[in-house]
């Protein structure tokens, strides 16, 4: 974390993990200090293949430390949500974890509340809570893509769309039927690209959604203009 007080708690959480881990983390912090937040998702993807080479005990320790770093400030950011989801999807099965997702058969209409929350969160990520017109246009694009498949979808406030609430919705939506998952991801993507620009928040949410639904990640980068 860039906030000194939170970073101090995070570094304290690493105590006991070994001098090598602490030193390497400190070195890497220096290397990444000048990097934009937009490189976080690409760096995550670059790291995943190497993480597959961990031993099972190392994986367990890595997950413990990751959880400690994420919870150091008692809240979950969009990137931390995307990180958690990526680890569960791509590495959990490698180390014998029980897949969180199950092959479901639920229609979108069975989970209208969760669909509403998810699409509202993506729409709010488009430009911030002060951009009402941007939210309306993005949410409308999502609803058009759904075509009524989710039933009574409604827009929710930014305060209702916390990362923790999104995480809970994603766990429930993991039980959707495969075609329903595909349509939901298409709808979320339509929401994100309605203004022709993918923001960092949108990219991180789309990544979390795609990994949670076990669908291919849309090929968009933060700040990318969409034609």
C-alpha cells in the first residue's frame, strides 16, 4: 500500500516469513514505486506461471501472507478482489484446492439482485459517483445487452457496490448456467466500453468477474480506447 501507516502493518505481517522474503519484498517495492497502477493486472498475469512452481507448503504460506497484506487496512480494493479471484481460479486447483465454482444451471433471472449489484458496480467504475450521465449510459448499455434475461435489474448506489458486496455477488453468480455466465460477462463488458474508454476500475472488475465465472478475460487494458 502507498499509505505509510498501512504499509507498516503490512511489513509487520511479513515478519516470520523469513529474511529472504522480507528482503526481496523490500527490493521489489523500490522497483515498483514509480510504476502506474495500470500495470498491476499485467504483472499479475506475468507472475502466475512462476507461482505454479511453488511447493504446496510454500503455496499455503503465500496465501496466508497475501490474505494478511490485503486485510491490513480492514477493507478490500478492486485490485485486491481481482487478485484473490485470479489466485483461486488459476492456482487453487494446481495445489489441490477445491474449486470454488460449480457447474451450475441457474438462470440470470434467479439472481436479479446480484446481477443488479454487479452491473451497477461496473457502471460506477466508469467515471466516479459524480458522473451521473456516464453511469446512466453505461448501465443502460448493460441492460440492453441482457435483453431482459435477468428480470427486474435495477441500478444501485455507489455506496451499495463495495468490493465486499461484489465479492459476495460473484460467489452466488458462480452457480449460473454456462450461457448465463457468458451473457453476464458480455453485459458487464458492454457496460465498461459504453464510453469507449476502459478505466482502471473497470478493467479490475472485469478481471474479477471473468475469473469468478471461469470465462475468458476480455482483451482490454486500463486506459485503452475502444473503437
